[in-house]
C-alpha cells in the first residue's frame, strides 16, 4: 500500500516480474507468486516471515512497475478471519453504554475479558454496502480497532502476546440495537443483531509501525460530520490480555481478527442517535487510514420466526 | 461406512481403483479421487451431488477391495464446520435447566430461536480426549444432534430448509458449568465455558435415511451407565426453523454443523451431577451410532486474567 501516493502495489505482479528478471518462466513465476501472495490474506499471513520478506523485496524492486491507482479499485475485506471475535475493553464505552441503556454493568465484566464470536461469512471490506438487518429499526456502527493475529496462538500469556500480532486494521462492528434485547436475554451471544456486517479494512498496518497500542487516535464520521473521537488509552483489559485470553483452550489462527471493543463515544447509541439507509460511515484511525461504508436500503424480508406460547 | 460389518470403505482408494480399471493411470486416478474425496468433509459436501454419486458408485464397485476394519482406526471429526452453531430447542431441557439453576426462563426464548457460535478450532472426533477446561471444577456433557448443512443457505424459509440438510451426526457440547455464570452475565455468549471441545461424530448419516426428524431416539452413558434418554419429540423450534433462522442475514456453508440443543435429561446438570477426569461419555443416537469421548486429566494451567477493580 502506498496510500500517501494514492497508489497500491500488486505484489503478485511485482514478484512475478522479479522472478522473470532472474530467469524464471512466466508460468513458473506466476505460480510461485500466487503461493506467496494468495487470494486469502490468512493464507499469506500463515506463511510468516517469508510473506513479509518477499513483499518487502518485491515492492522495493518492482513496486513502481506493478503499482495501480487506488481510485476505482474494488476493495475486498482487509483479511478473511476464520473466526471473528470482538472484545469489550474500553471503560468509557462500557460506562456510557450502561448509562444509556439504564442498566447496571455486571460485576462479571471485572472478572474476565468478555468477547463474542461473529460469523466470518458476513465480513465486508472498504466501500462495501452494509446490508440492512431484518426486523431492525435501529442500526448503529461501532468504532473499533481490529487486532490481526499473525501466528497460531494456544494458551499464551499476555507477556508474549504482542509477538503473536501481525498488525492493526479498522473494525466496524455494525449493530442492530433493537435486536440485541432478546439476544442479551437469551444469553447465548449476538446472532442477528451482529451477523449481517463486520467492516474490516481498508488494509492492515503491520505491528512494527505501532510502538505503543495505548495511544492510537480514532474518530467516526457520519456523512462527513464527526460523531465521536478519542483514543485507546482507557482500557479495562489490554490488547495483550484480550489476545492471551482468546487463546486459552481455543486456538487463534493467522489472519483471525479480534475486535478491540468499541471506543468511548464510538457508537451512536451513546449519543442517543442511530443511522439510516444511505448514511456513509467513516472510521478514521491514526496509523491505519479510513474505513468507509454506506448503509444499504432495506431489502424485502423473507421470513421471521413466529412467537411461541409459554411452555413453563 | 459399514458399521454393522465393523468395516469402513476408503472411498478415495475405491474410486482410484475404479478409474484405473477404466484405463486411468495411477497418478491421474489418485489426483481425481483426492478432489472428489478430499481431506475436508466440508469440501466434499460442497461438491454436492457429484460427491454423493461418486461415493455410491465407488463403494458399490470397489468397496470390498478398499475396505478397512474399524478396529484400530484413528477417527477425525465427522466434519470440519467453518462455524459451529448450537441451538436451544428442546423444551424439557430448557425447563429442567432453569429449575436446576433456580432461575426463570426469559420470555425472549419464545421470541426467536437462541443459538451460540463456537470456535471451529476446538472440534474433536470420536475417541478423542476432551481437554479439561482451565479454572473449571464442574464439567458436563450435552447430548445433541448435529444438523449438517449441505448447501450454502442465505435467507431461506423453514419450508425449504430440509433440502439444505446433508445429514445428521452426533454433537456433544461439552460445558464448563462454573465458567458459564460470568459468561451469561456478560451477555456476549459462551467463550471458555464451551470453546475447549465440541465432539462431532462418529460419522454423518445422510438425510435421506431420516424420513422424520421428530422421533429420533437418543441416550447418554457415563462409564457404561445410562444417565439420560429420550427422543427429539419435544421441540420448541423445529430443525427447519432453526436452520432457516441461522441463514437470516448470515450464510451457512456446506459442512457447517448446527447443534440441535441439548435433549431433556441430556446434561448431567439436570441430574445434579458432573463428570470427572477419566470418565467415558457415550452419546447413542438411533440411526447414527455412538460417539465416545474420554475426559482427559487436568493439565498445568498457564495464565488466567486478574480481576479488575470497579470503574463505575
């Protein structure tokens, strides 16, 4: 990515050019380049240092020859996590969320880092439209960072967690606020209130560009107007603690995304507002960039379950 | 599978033999057979009718030549879901669970089918050991069916849901009961209370062998003693409703497993009991078979988060 120049590098093309200059046939060069720079970002990250080294070398030698204008590009999601996980770590958001909902926060929040799991099949990228969730009248965004896992992590400790991070992306945890009531009450975690769109992008900034993770500035704009801003300083649980906790008993995979949780003032709910079809949501994160998504029109609804009669 | 003969068919080998008899080279025959019968069951199911037809033909012609004794086999999980989902559909279990926990069921259970999402990276197969979850003193099993999705499903209705089912397997939703308290209170769904082992197997019975889904008999044995038995008749939500609901906004994939939810008397919790290291849990489902797992010894614990001080 060369965002400051308005250009991106087609790494697969750059690497193929480099190999051909070293004597490879075009077919062999493309075959090799497709393995190091596959369609799946998770597969690329899983290659570890070979992926990063080859990217740096290819970009340095043939980046100019293989660069494209950013304008007019079609953006995929910045990565393709096997599992979407999303934490709850910013104290200010937790406080304001509970005040707005007029409920007391459970003491359980102080015991363990809460997180939910989302469907990886509703991940969308930069500039993609957000499908309006069925039966909802109250749609919201959530301003978050996405911690991108770099290596398989199982039962790790916070002390080593940073070395398991590949990079940082922007994560918009779109939420249907009116569907959350039943889902909270059932206690099995969000389903239809979240599994319609997770915005991830526009790209990933590698972790070496973030000497600290507690001073990243973020803001959200709706139709160009700033609705919230802040930074990552007020954390109940550190990113390292969240990642280590995720790894307990479970296995985080290269390319998995763990949402930081919503920043204070990072949701419209905290402001008593919501968004509507056609609105453009921009999440702006210093050191990463801007993730922009438009809310789609409502679609025809197909089916919704019929309420059951009490059985006890 | 030829469980009644104590044998299984290596379908890849059978198909390779069949192709070679028709003139294919050994290499080409194995290459083709590996595509139709890949390591991933999800990838096989995604091939649709070609997978089923080829399996039937290969088994009919070369099944005997390519069969193996079941004794001594190493079992993988019956499938490799991209997402584990697990519902809550049996009224009797819901009633007994709430009576035992001394809590009232939320009316939200009558509004929409509840389900949670589990990590696909903790799926285990028949005869695999169940890792003891950190910080837990109270481990349980849950007797469930696993509905195996056959085709991509998005916004489908219950009327067509059966045609999206590939088959039925057995699902053991192992649960750390003492970790569930904090996780229910946080409301983001189960994490460490569930994401350590989902037993799926021993195999999948294709859906054509189940004319009805509401009269399947099930039982659970612990160390050979029957602890619970029943059938699928008392459902709050039908399998078709659960699958259709999962597909709303989200995308179910071939090979995904949707747990039916625990059967009445299908957990030790309902009996005031729990299981201990070394116990052998067998789930027996008519028309499928027996899924057997042993509870492992406790392992050394690495790290657990430190409780936070109240911040509001």
